[in-house]
C-alpha cells in the first residue's frame, strides 16, 4: 500500500521552509523500497537517472541504506533498501 509522509518545518531555520517557498505544498519526491539498492541504482543510471546522494545508512529508518536520484522527466526519487522484516 502507498504510504504518505508529511513534513513540516520545526522552526524558521528548517530546510523544509526553502522547499515550501520554492514549490509550495506539493509532493516532493517518490520513495521506492528495493531489495538491493546498488543494483537498483545501476539500473536507474542506465535510464538516465543522476545520483543526487549515494547510498548511506539512515538512522531514522532502522539503518537501512537510502539514496536519492533525479531524472528530468520524472523528478526526484528516493530508494530505501529495506530488509524483509521491516
């Protein structure tokens, strides 16, 4: 099932403020859960996606690897490599 994550700035210094000023209230990116993030990145690069941030462990997501990619026709996407038990 799709899950929607809503973000709001915690104070006036939050980076979320810049996004809201630039884009307004709108979807920012789409996130996909993958089994193998390195393989997924390699496949997306073949489809002209550019890596915005390399895979790193995300403390807030049970130390799963996450990364962001961009394609001018699709926009920003996030990949999360999640083990089967999450």
